[in-house]
C-alpha cells in the first residue's frame, strides 16, 4: 500500500491536494482510502457542541480553537491517543486494499515518528502567507485555529516531497498528477 501523509499550515491546501491525489490514484485504478488522524477530535467536537446546546449542522465545519485545545489535552494525557487508533485504521485499510493508497491530510508535528514507522511518505504542502490566510478564512470555520498554537506547528522534519500551492486549482491538479505518477512503482 502506498501511504502519503500531508502536512503544512492551515490553509496551505492539504485537503485539496489529498482530494486531487485521490482522484489521480483512482483514475490509475488504485483504491484510495482517506484517513484522518484527527477523526476522534471531530467526534469530540460534535459531542461538545451538542452538549453545549449548539449542535453542529455541518459535520465538516471546524471549531479550530476547540480542536487545537482538544488535541493538546489528548496528547498531554496520552501522547499516542490519536496515533494508536490511526495505526489500527491504517492496518485495516492495508488489509482491505493492499494495492491501494492511504492518504492522511492532517499530520502534525507530534505524529511524524508514528507515521514514518507506519511507512508513510511525508509531503509538505505550503502556500504564500497571504494566499494561505485568504483560503483559511474562506473555509468559514466556526473559529479559526491559531497558527501559533503548538498543535499547528509545522514538523521539523525533511519531507520526501514538497508541493508549493501558490497558483490556481489547475496548477495544483497538475502537481497532484505528477506526484501520483512518481509514487507508483
């Protein structure tokens, strides 16, 4: 199984690139599984909003401030709280689709060693600050996570690949196609 972990600052285009990579790999006949490290955080976010009397209408909408703090506290209590269930989901995906592709678009600095041990190829996604900020605001999240929050720090590691997302959607699609071709044996 090909395993790609995308990382970068919020608004850099990680999820968009993952979606485009998924389309490229699917077009090449490879099953694609998108796995979110933060999946448990989204579940907790929904529970907290419901408990607070403001249930989420759109499950994809993010409360960035809440997610930042939840991730920090979960990792404080148990550094493997997110990576252990993620590793189980990766193993299930590999068993079901041994010739498939696993895409993770939300790796954070504390997760690097775990994902490398699972065989993930690291892809850094970046964008110019002004463009990244425009994209981040356009997501219309409930609250924007802080770029300075420890959970948003960019991993201090050398990526296997770098994708600069400084153009339009067609340019990013071209970069996704190039990366997908390069990943196939």
